């Protein structure tokens, strides 16, 4: 029987031995362990984001082995405007010295693409107020693919990009799309054909397509310095190179046509797209 992502999360939380979060979709109730530092103890599911946050907590504790005592939820920060609701960050995972390792804003899956404009205010603007520093900013939701709940995240090196403008100018690089265990540096695993966890996605929605189109536009347009003919030529090369790469690979082989991440170093998207012009020539 096929189930939706909300029911999948509810069932997962019910079967966990270490119950750090519980939800009841029928009663619209939610409950969190008292082991975390919870500044706002919600009891009612007011939206899909709350379900994602419940899943995220169990993932941090039960799958990635972080101590719940080092997790802070719904911390408030001073507002620049009088008589307004104070801004909050969904989760902070701290290290033993109190520094924020993951500074996380969670979103409902259907809001992940449309709310990206909030990254500046909800992550960058709040992270600078952390007195002990922040290592990584995380813009997070979960994706339900082939009956599996997986991370869908943008992870930003805040020590490298202290301002949203710097990150934006760099092409909005993300260290990985999934959270890392044991305070390890997030790293995007290379995509391999036939790999159970790290193969190309076979399902994609309109928001994903719009996001991809926007990213391609920003890179190919080059701030207006690229002609329509050059853009069309580059786009055709990208499509042909991708089709050829996927058709030639055997199960277990890494795709050649992908952006690689080497620790903190992410391959330049512009360089990657320029090399795509040579890909079809080499093959």
C-alpha cells in the first residue's frame, strides 16, 4: 500500500525505540522529548512544517547519533522592529563547547522552493547573533522517494560566507544535500548509476523544475553578457552531454557529468558548464 510522506513519518516515529518525537495525524497532536532544550513546546500540529521538524529531530538523534541534550529548539532572537513577533530558529545542534554546528531552518516539502528567498532573513540574519559562532547554516526539508524518507537540504559554510550577498555572488553553493553524522563536514556523495541512495532522481515536481531553470538562467545568462545564441548552444550541450553520460554508464559507475564536492571545495558551476561543451566532443 502506498502511503504519503506524513504517514511515513508518523509510522517511523511510532516504531522508534528511542521516541524523541511523537505525532498523531488524526488528532493533530505533537510531542517532543524533554531531553532537548525546547523554548516553545508545541502540542498541536499547525502545519506540515511541524511534521518535518518532528522527523528531523529523530533523524538527528536516532540516525545521526547526536545527543538530544545538545539540541536547542525554537530559540528566539531580538527583533529589529518593535511590537513584532520575535524571529526563531527551528533547531540548533551545538558541540560540547556550545558552538552551533548546524543552524537549521525547516520547511514543509511544498514550501522548500518557494521560501528560498527567506534564507537571508531566517538563517544569515539570525546566525550572526550567535555569540559562540555558527559552523553551518541548513535550509531543510524531507523528500519521500520510493518509500524512503531522505534529507533535502542546502548546507552553507557560514564561516566562509558570512553574508548572504557573498554566498549569492558565489552561486549559492551547498556543501551537501544531506546531513552528516558525528560533527563531520557535510559532503555531497557522488552520484552513481543504480546506487540505492545516490542515483539520479526519477521523480521531480514543478518546483524542482522551476528552481533548476532559475539556476541555469543565472549561470548561463552571466549577468546579461551572454547572447541568446550562446545560451541556446550551451543549453543544448548540457542536455546532450547528460543524455550521453547516462546512457553510457553501467551500474555502479559514477556519472562524469555532475558537480563534485571535495570537502569545503565545490566545483565551480560556471567551469562545469563550460566543460560540458567539450564533453560531447570527447565522446
